[in-house]
């Protein structure tokens, strides 16, 4: 096929060769193309980001002042639960799968993903799962209000929503497993000749390892919620001490899934950061192989630290000690990564375009989250922090100015490649500065609130917490509003952006760093119909 | 694109959306049924029907493509990786229930019985100081009433022999395929499928015994829960495996598969061996110990 035919988005004029996309809306429903599916994932994630964001605004509005303001306590708790589930399973994870779909074939020199039909199915399973989840908002008894961890016995008091939530988890699990298997098979089987494992861009590496994590943990979560279902409807006693079961068992199973799950969201984040920083520092990535090994080490450790979420549940002393020391170990490979990103920038000739700004903010603010993590890994200290706003601050630092910022960075970095248009750098920078400042106003005070003893997941609080809550809410509103700029930029860029025609490389010397920059902007419908012969090795 | 040396990439796929719609309808129906709504069963049947039509359609499509030589070796490798990782995810799914058995049996029941310093220990001291840790148990609340645990050496032992021999017949069929001995392939598969369904029948008989004579039900506390959950999910997998093998048998009749190209057979056989190994785990940890 001709390599330069532009056929992105709604442009069907060039649909003359035998394997172009189908016409109209059907194109998006039955597509097997990695770019179409990647676009679907990314747009879906963007929508979910705003849905989950709206829920967060409800939470911050209610917490703006002490006392009950806008919503019922039950609904408030539904909001914290649904906010987390929507953001984790609807926004962050799908966004990274979308990036994987778009970028992995282009980065490894493949024509498409290894299993294109399954690729389509994994996207629609995601939609089905999120639909079931969203439907619970309108049910008798309300949406689940137990927190995203769905702990029994509390969650068993959910109304009609419970089986829907359980089946939604099953569908989301099937979707993630299919997506992960597809990514693993693509990376192992579809690399261009010469693209050896240790020449792959780090984004590809981190996704390979994330794929393993997903295949290993999603069935575990599915098993846990299945037992919730049978405990509620089929008389089993898995989590009921009267029948010889144990509610703490659920927590073990959940966190065996849950801890690796948070790394599912952060490892691809690391991958994108390791891809962007070298390009704007105009240096090869510092310590490529140590990055690969650190990623693998983090993934391995993530399976053996789960009970650090359960320090206060009454574990035997040996368990407390083991999980404390094992958790501290994670800081070592994580430190290696932060060191490498910093060393990559060291004495580089840096420029500060929007993707780089977001990436630098990621390095700084993620480290913040890592440090509070380290504090909580100390079991006796965690007795104070557990279930307070301190932990809310911790994981939001690791997820918002880390995963979400890097997703933004990825958007700015690759949108010109995807669309062939340049985004508006001024508005991009404005979006960055507003986000970077407001995210700290939003989350930093939550450390103080937590240390002072404010519990998480409550709609009302004692008056001594009033000031910091108000500041945090103000930060939240600014942060939420700033994201509309991102929405604007995405739409504007798709529609033509600044009008400036971008080159294949887009960023100065980017082709030295990744194969995707050797393709035209926008790239042809099938990435590499003939495998590329020169493998860029600048990132090694 | 559809030549021998290029990686085959299908361009449009209708079955995935249809299958997803079917599965979603089925699950939403099931959820409605559990909530006591009357449209539940109808939705379940409808969804299941759509899902089965999807499976039939999708697999017919794949089989046709495979037989017409559209898949080169590389495509075959992708499929094999897909199957391998799918089985790995299934292993993790069973691991949850084996883990549950281990945890309750060796840890939490002891704490409930006042041994050790785990989280259930105070439950013992405060709520049920008289409860003693034994296995099998239906807990301090005697949930589900008196029951008799399932022994290992009756039906379960026969079932072990059945599944093990079905593994042998399956491999024998594979040898037949490789040696281009169609008769051996078909006979081996027939024996495997037959043994598979025999296993399911015997297990149904065992469940019937448990419910009607032994007082052992899904509601018999933690013993009943783990027993039926583990054996039940396994039995379900045996059914699925036997159905898959029946399809392979049907395709063998129609002359499908060549010694160098028979991914579907291999996938089915791997799945069958996986189900077999899980059973050995069950026989040891659920029945014997
Ligand atoms: C240096 C690395 C890290 C360490 C040592 C660490 C440690 C911890 C500990 C001990 C807790 C439990 C606190 C409690 O419940 O009292 C926790 C909670 C949490 N962490 Fe981390 N963490 C680290 C990195 C991360 C990363 C990278 C992410 C996500 C991208 C993350 C996400 C979370 C989440 C979501 C929770 C709260 C879960 C909940 O209860 O809802 N953490 N972390
Ligand atoms: Cu954790």
C-alpha cells in the first residue's frame, strides 16, 4: 500500500485499497486496526477521565466545609468508590492500553498487533464492563459504597448493585487479560529483524512486564469478587467467621491483586517518561539496562508485599515484620529509576516543550509519593497513617502527578505524530502550569490532614480540619477546570491544530530514539508492511 | 496480504462485538435473576444463545482460514502464545481457590480455634471461646448443620483414573495426527471426549450423594464452600474442555489438521492436560488430605 495516504479520523477519501477501514461508524465498531483501536481506547479513557473527575468534584465540594452540604453520606461513599473504580479501570488503565496499541507496533517495526480480532474484543469488553458498573449508579440501594477495595462484610450490604459490580469486574478482567496477552504476543513475536529485546524502547519493555502482571492478577481479583457473590447469594462462608471463613482472607486476596495493580498503572508511566526525557535532554537514556532490570525487580517485588495494606488488621508479628522489610525493598529499584532520569537530564541540552515539562514534574512529584510510601511501609508508623488522608495524599501523588501527568505528556508528545498537526504550545504550557500548581494545592494539604488524624472516606469532619480541606478543594476545582484545556487542545489538534505541517520527526532528532519517528505523520494505516532495516539505538 | 509469507491481518471483525453483547446480556440477566427480577432468565438465555452463535461463527471462520492456508508459522506462534498465557491466567484463577483452602484450613480456622496470634484470635476469645479447630469444619456457628465430608477413595478415585487415562488417549490421538493415522486420531479423540463426559456424570452423581445423603452442600460452612467451589469450577472446565475436544473430533472427521499445522488440536490438548493437572491438585488437597 502507498505509505503516505492520510486516512486518520473521519477521512475516507482514500479508502480505495482492499484493506482500508470500513465506512462510517461501522469502521470503529468492527475495526481490527491497532491505530483505530488505540484511538478508541484513548478517547474512551479521556471521557472516563472527565466522568471520574466529575465524581471527584462532588467529593471535594462536599468536603469544602465541615458539615453536610450537598449529598447524602451513602451517595458520598458511592462517589469515592466509583471515582476510584472509574479512574483505575476506565481511565488510567485503558489510556495506557491505548498507547500500547498505537505505539508498540510502530516502535518495534510491526504491521499491526499479533491478534487483531481479540484486540477489538478486548476494547468492547471494556466498554461492556464500564457500562455495567455505571448502571449501578441508578439502582435501588445505590452504587457500591464500600470503597474501591470492596471489603466484606461491608460490601455485602450493597443493594441491587452488588451482582452488577461483580460481573463488571469480571468483564473488565477479561478485557485486561485479552489486552495483555495481545501485547505480550506482539512484543515476543512481531519485532522487526534486528530489534532484539535489549534494543526495545523502554515503553515496550515496561508494557511487556505490565502484561505479565495483568495476566497474573486479573484472575485473582475475579476470584475474589466471585466469592463475594457466592457469599451473598449462594450461602457460602468464605468471608464469614461463623462458618469458619475469614473476612481478612478477602483483604489478602484483594491486595495480592491490588498491589501489583498499582504497578500496572505506574510501570507504563515509567516507560513513557523514559521515552520522552532523553529526546528533550538530547542525550541517550542513562542506564538503559538498569532500567529494564529495575522494572523487572519492581514487578517481582510487587507480588510479595501485599499485606502492607493490612498492617492494622492484626497480622501475626512475623507477618508485620516481613511485609515491612519487603516493602522497603521496593524503594531500591524505584530509586534507581529516579536516579537514571535525573542523570539523563544531567548536562543535557534541554528544551522545555510541554511533554518535557510534564515529565520533569512527574520525576519530582512521583518521588514525593514514593517517599510517603516509604514512610507508610514502616509498620508501627503506618498505625498512625492508615485509613487517614495521609494515604490518600500518598497514592494521589503516585497516580495524578505521575500516571496522569505522564499520560498528558504522552498526549502532547505523540499527538503531532498521530494527527499530523501541531498542538498549540502556548495553551499546552498554560495547561501544564495550572495543573502542576493546582495539583499540589489539592493534594499537599492532605498530608497535614492525615497526620492530624482526619480519616478517609467520610463526608463530614471535625472543625479543626476545615482550613486545609477548603484549600484542598480550591486546588481541586482549579485542577479540574484546567483539564478542560487539555480537552480543548486534543480536539483542536485533531481538527488541524496550529496549521503548521509537522515533519516525520516532529521533535529534533527524535528518529534517533524511536522507530515511530521514521514513519510519516500521520503514519499509514498499517505501520510497517515491510519491516524496517535500521534500528535506532540512541536510547540504549 | 493473505499470502504464505506475510503475517495475516484480518481487516474487519464482527464476531467480537456480537460476542461481547451476548456475554454482557447474559451477565446482566444473571444479575437481574439474583436480584429476583423476572426478566433475568430470559436475558440469560438470550445472551447465552448469542454467545454460542458467536463461538460457532468465530471458530468456523478461524478453521476455514486455517484450512485454506492463510496462517503462516508466525501467526501460529501468536496463537500458541495466546493459548499459553490464557492457560496461565486460568492457573491464577484456580490458585485463588487453592489459596483460600490453604489459608482457611491452616491459618484462619486455627486462629478461630484459639491457636496462634492471627486476626481471628480475638474472635475466638470474645465470641466463640468453646470452638475448637478441626478440619473439616462448618465453623463455630455450625453453618449448614451436620454434614459428612467427602471421602477420597470412592468416586473421586475412579474419576482420577478416568482423567489420567483421558490424558493418555489424548496424547495417543496426537501421535495419530502426527503419523497421519486418521483412524487413531479419531479413536483417540472419541475416547478422550467419552472419558471426559463420563467424569462429569460421575461428579454429578457425587454431588447428588453429597446433597441428598451426606448433608454436604455449598452452604456447609467453609468446608462446603471450598469443596464445591474448587470441584465445581473444575467440573465446569472439564465440560468446556470436552466440548472443545468434541469440536476437534468433528473437524478431524472432516479431514482437518495436518502434521505441520494443527494449532486448534494442540490448544485443546494443552487445555485438557491443564484441567487434568488441576484435578490432581484437587484430589490431593481437597479429597486426600
Ligand atoms: C516506593 C514505593 C511505594 C511504597 C513503599 C508504597 C507503600 C504503600 C503502603 C505501605 C500503603 C498502605 C498504606 C495504608 O493503607 O496504611 C500504600 C497504599 C497505596 N499505594 Fe503505595 N507505595 C509505593 C508506591 C506506590 C505507587 C507507585 C502507586 C501507584 C501508582 C501506589 C499506590 C497506592 C495506592 C492506590 C494505595 C492505597 C490503596 C487503598 O487503600 O485504597 N503506591 N502504599
Ligand atoms: Cu501496595
